[in-house]
C-alpha cells in the first residue's frame, strides 16, 4: 500500500510540474508572437521548468495549500515586457494564454475518461491519481481566472482599466493569493461553491469526483513528506541572486521602481554577470528617467550578451532622451539588424531622424513601421509632421487624415496646436480636415 501511495504522490507532483511549465509556456509563446521577443532570450520558450518555476511559489506553496485546505492555489514566474506588446489586446491575450494552456492540458488528461477508454470499475492506482490531477487542474484554471491581482484573470482586464486603478490594484497584488486563501479557508460558502463547480466540470469531462477524492486521500498520506523535501531542497539549492531578481520583478510590476532597482543591484552584487538582472536594472533606470545611468547599465548588458534586440532598442531610447540622436540611430540599427519586424524600432528610429531635421530619412523609417503595423496612428501622424515641415501640404494632409481616422479625438486635437503644422495651418486642405 505504501508503494502505491508514493506512486500516486510522485505522479501528481510530476503532473503538476509539467502543467506549470505548459501554463507558463503559454504565456511566453503568445508574448513572443505579440511582440515581446525577449522571452526567447530569457529561455521561456524552452519548456525548462528551471527557467520559469519558483520552487516555493510554483511547487511547494500550491501543495502546502492543498494539504491545508484542499485547494492548490496556482503560482508561476515568467516576466513579460508588456511595453513591447503591440496592443493592449495582446496584453490580455498573454494573460489568457496560461489558463487556456492549463484548460487544454485538463482536457487532454480527461480524454481516457471522456472517451470511455477506461472503466470506473478498473482497479489501478493511476486512475484515482489521474482523476485527482484533473480536478487539481480544473481548480487551478478556475482560480487563475478570478479577476484578482496577481492572477491571470486580473491580467486579462488590467490593460483596460484606468492607470490609477492599475497602480492601486497592483500594490494589492502581493496580498492577493493570501486573501483568496483566507476566503476559501474561512468563508465556507465560497469554498463550497468552488468545489461544487469543479466537481460539475469534472463530471462533464467524464471524470468521477469520487475517484478524484480517492486520489486526494492517497496523495495526502505522503505528500507532507514530499512538501518538506521540496522545502529543504529549495533551501539547500536556493539562489540568493535569483531571489533578489524575482523580488525585483514583483516590485517592477507593482511600479515600485526604486525598490526594484535596489533588488536588482543586490542580485548583481551576488552575481556580477547576471544578464537578466542587468537588463531589468537598465530598464528601471530608464523608467526613472535616469538616462545616463541607464545607458551605462545597458553597456554592461551588451558586454554580457549583445544579441538581444530589445537591449539595443532601449539603449536607443535612452540616447534619444539625452539628445544623442546619431548614436540612437546606430543603436536602433543594431536592433533592426537582429529583428527587423518590430514596428517600434522603426518608429523611434524615425523620431531620431526627425529630431535631426532629416525628414526624408524619418519618413522612410515611419513607412517601415506602417508596413509592419498599418494602424500605427503615431507613425502616420509623424509622417504628416515631416511633410508639413517641408511645406508639402497634400502629403501632410493625406497622412494626417489617416492618423485622425485611427485616433480621431486625440490626434485631431493635437494637430490644432502642433507647431509642426504652422506653415500649412491656413491652407484650406488643412482647415477643412481639422475644422
């Protein structure tokens, strides 16, 4: 009997680890398609659990919750650079991708029951183990879709919330998991509703809830020792620099930039060539508008690894804010040489040429941005500015019209006071468009 109990425990834990990997891989692959190609350089597309699982958050903590309350609260760890995603719709898609991946895993695991390949009367330890793992996955999907930070359900709606609301809710995010646990532990109706819904879904998938219950009881007999083993192993193998790096990522997400910077500095103090810590340290300095420091930090990043296009891009942005436009263009060119299909690279390259009053070169860059993203209103608008500064009324108005069609209120109002249009402001074509 003891051998069977251990087999059940190991099967469920390994299944959970695989499902966490697929969940986080779902986030990463959609982020990659949506524009954040840095996930590839961070190793998030490898299905390597060491790249995006936290032994405590992703493995031990959910199992501990399972032992205490019967519910494995989900956890994971990939950092998506949302500023690189093309649209807030992609931000929602990235958040939704994890639960969707978990839902697909759940359906695949349930196929033997759903398709009638196994009988409820079959006596084998793997069936209650599988049934329990399926129930665990159902619960994880349901919980992850709750619109509470830091869960994916909140990530789906977050991009559409007002900025002030996002800031306040992200500060709450560090407590979100514990609030949910408290509700499910102390508020019996909430726990009952969750379990009843999970059992209903389980039955729809053909998985007998009573079989999952048997699996849970078998799992619970030895999983305490396994959790203890996880905790001890995690403590022995813990990486202090990784702890600080993950802490920095959490602080960055909640927009606590100074604290995030301190965490990244601590990670680098432990491991001087920690690429990811240098990368996000540079990014935080950029967000803090400490551009000279950001630039020096990006130089360190490039010394460690020079093939990440996003590093050259952000370096170009910092140079642009320092009004070092020629150097910024050279940095954007490096980014484009690595990844030529990112519209923001071309757009800000165009901005650098614009600031140098090299309008034809700026227009050519904006055109490339528009080829990649035809609804890039800012690129259409800036093209109009370049043509207006060259007193080309027809092309200025044509491009401005395209921009206004994409963002009517914002860009129409901007054009009314933009000094770039001063030379054509009294022209009938312009006045008819702006009103």
